[in-house]
């Protein structure tokens, strides 16, 4: 696009630097995408979910330790 229609992209002085930056950005995106897919697959395969019979959560808010944020 820089060589065929350079008038569409303003502010480019050096085409080689722009080309290198574009390939660097593409490589960074590809690596991040692959790492994300691997992480999602890893989490899906190693998911451990505890199901309680009574359906209660494993934590409860301690009402006496909550701050009032200036409502007194």
C-alpha cells in the first residue's frame, strides 16, 4: 500500500522503517494471539470446579469489618 497508493497514508518518510514496524507489530500480535489461545486451552483442560450441595458460596462478607465510607 505504501508503494502503490502512498497518498492514502500520510507522514511516512522512510518506507523500509514503516515496513519493518508493520511486520514487528504483526509478529507481536501473532505471538500474543497464540499465547492467548494456548492459555485458554490450558485453563479449559485444567479447570477444577467444586460444587456444593447446598449452593452456598465459599466466602461470606464480614459485616462488622466493612467500612461505612463517611456515612456516620
